[in-house]
C-alpha cells in the first residue's frame, strides 16, 4: 500500500475478533485512510471509496468482487459486464485460515478481472487464542511474526522438547502485548517455523 492517497476498505465485522482492531490500529499508525464498512457492504459504496486495498474474509471478498464486476465474476473465463474497472484496487487482504494454492490463484484471478492487472494477495492469520495477527508480504507465501513481542516454539507429536525452528505444533507465548496474555499456549496448529532476520511461518496449517 502506498501511503499518500491510498485508502483501505475493510469488510470485517467489528467485535472481539483480533483482525478488526489490528487492521484499524495499523492503518492509524501508518497514516492510511481506512473505511470500515463491515460485512454486507454495498458495492457502490466500495467503488466510491476507490480503495487501494480491500480486506475481509475470502467469501466476503468474493461476494464483493462479483458485485463490483457486475454480478458475473467467475474465475474460469466468465466475462465481466461492468463498464469500469476499479483500477485503484491493487491488494486483497484476506483474513482467516490461509488459502491453499488453488484458492489463492482463483481469488487473485478474480481480483485482477475487477481491479488492477497486477493485483496481489496478502493473507493475515492468527491461530485460535493467539493475540497477534501475522501478515504476509504482498505476493509472499509465509507469515512474518513479531520476535520482540512473542515467543514461538514447536513441539513434536510426542511432546518433545520445544524447538525454535522446524516443523511441529506451534506454542505461543506473549512477551510484551498489552491485554490478554498466555504462557505457552498450545495452538493445535502444525506449522513450519523459519528463524530468519524476522521469524516467519510457512503457510502450511493443519
């Protein structure tokens, strides 16, 4: 997202879910204009906002893209009847469980039929109970985490000693978040953890 004149439009419900406060707080911190419309928003309102990024769960994004495209926005060669592309739209921010490769390709293809030709997808995700929302780079395939604010460890199938890199069940501990904190929360989520300049999680979730 470019900072100067870009707009983020979210189709997320407000409430206790972690996605809404993280996105709204992130937009404020970055100085990006944000319009929170919630689920079921009208396509005309979204189009009038000229968003650079559109955020929501995958099913809601598909609904909105189809509405913006005139109702015929299938991903297998269907032609759109909308007379005008939403050329400002360059990024789809997808909340919820990470998309598999086929679903990601379908959503990207649908987005590029409605928005910019180089539109890309950014997935944001947090396992149940984790009080941090991890995001991918634009067009990336792994989630960046917050090494200074959380401790990530892995355990094997037999509750082996926690490791800091490899594949296994993710354990999460808060280090510096304000609010609810857990010590070694078992997430029941299998991931691959890479210890790089910034820790990343490969987007394999089971």
